[in-house]
C-alpha cells in the first residue's frame, strides 16, 4: 500500500459551531420586514442583528487570543527571487 503520510507540520484551528450567524441573518430579515411591513419589526431585527454581530466579534477575538502566536515550521524557507 505504500508508506503512511507524514504528520502535519502546521495546525489548522476551526471555530466551534455557533448560532450567531443564524441570529444575525434573522435580525437582518427582521430589518427587511420592517421596511416593508411594520417599522417595529425593523427595530427588533436591528437589535437582534447588532447583538449577534457584537457576539460574533467578541467570540472571534476570544478565540484568536487563545491561539498560539507562532508555529514551529519544519520546511525550508524559500529565498526571494
């Protein structure tokens, strides 16, 4: 079958699943409904969208701060041409 693949030298960090993007989309849909149907829907949608956006930014900042700032590289660096 051949030799096993070498171990990965760089790690990929994937964020955890979240409902925040769905809440943001729901809030934007409320804003659009508020434009067409009744303005309080737009106000409620804007509040939901703003809260979800702020929550996403806070979560992304928190996750980025926990990541290692440098990774150990095992490949040669190519010289500039």
